[in-house]
């Protein structure tokens, strides 16, 4: 279920950068000189009164101002879902999970809202080791994996120095050195995996009720099939205002860029 539907997450404390953005009026013309907390609370109030479109506008203004916070994406996703925008809700939840991949509410809402997508397609199978590795890497964000890799490297270096330090006998057991470098390799692999998925790969979701998937980048090309709100895919290349998208089941086609929102 969508949790919580009556009392969305509160703003808490915002970063210094967020306050700076608000102070120079970057949030929106209507939000000039307002703090992020004021805008956030106004959006929460609109959500509680059933004004879901207004709530989405408020949360979206914070996100566009550069406040990349899981609380914003979580509440924006709830607002979009309540307003009937399945694809936009999925985009918001997945953006929030990039910051906090272990957030239980974001995970639950993403699974729940995905059930409302019209197109039910089965993804192409992957090797079980690759699937296992993805599940592990998805439990940690890119910034966390990068930090862990740096710490693991320094630990491995110190352990190696301790092992090679001149003396009658090694001060560090060999298995500790191997474990240290193994941890570094695992953390580096997780960081590389998250970087490839979050930065290099351009995933997105269809955010309109119906989107024509064509054989070429334009309305004059043959219609291959029709996709619907909430279907995700990966952009292979872009030509003008069209994206060539690969879908999880292996199908490909061109979609108008306005119908497909990047995560």
C-alpha cells in the first residue's frame, strides 16, 4: 500500500545548499524568498487536503531547484500516483531509491504502483550470478559504494604494509591481506555497477497514457506497437526529439522524447 497516505514524510532539516538555493529564489517564481521547509510543508498540506496536483508542483519545484532528497522524491511519487500518473510516480520512487536504496517505504511503493502499469512484460532472463550480483549491488548507493571502496583500499594497503614490514616474522596474517583486497575488489565492483546503472545507462519510464513505438524517429514511420503509462526501458540512442528504447523483454522501438521521462 501507499504509506503513509495521510501524513507524508516531513521535511526535517535541509542542507546548507538547499537554504542557499531558496534564499536566491531558484525554487520558483511563486516560491521566491520561501525556505525549502515552507514549500515542503505547503505541499504536504495540499496532499492532505486531496490537492494532489498542487502537492506534486510543490515537491517538483524543490527537486528542480537541486534538492535531491529521498523525502522529496517519496512524496512526489505519492502525489503523482494519487493524481493518476503511474509512470511519473515510478520515476520519482526510483530516483529516491538511487539515494537510499534500502528505504523500505520507497521499495514497497515502487512494487505496489508497478502493479497498476498496463503493460505486463517479462524481462529477458539473465545468468543467475549476474542476477545475484545485481541484487547485492542494488542494496548500496553509488556514493556509499565509492566511499566503501576508498576505505577498503586504505585498509588493504595498511594490511599489506604490515605484512611486508621488515622483521623476524610478518605482523599481519596473509589471510587478512587477501581479505582486505577482496573487500576492495567487491566494493569497487559494486561502485562500478552502480555508476554504470545510475550514470551511464539512461533508463526511463513512459509517462503518458499511450505512447506509439515506431520503426524510426518520426510520426511518418511504421507503428510497431503501443506502450502505456508506467512501462520502463533503456535508451539506446537519441535522434532529435525521439529515443530508441530497449524494453525489458528485448523489444525495441522509437518513442517521442516527450512521452518518456529519464530516471
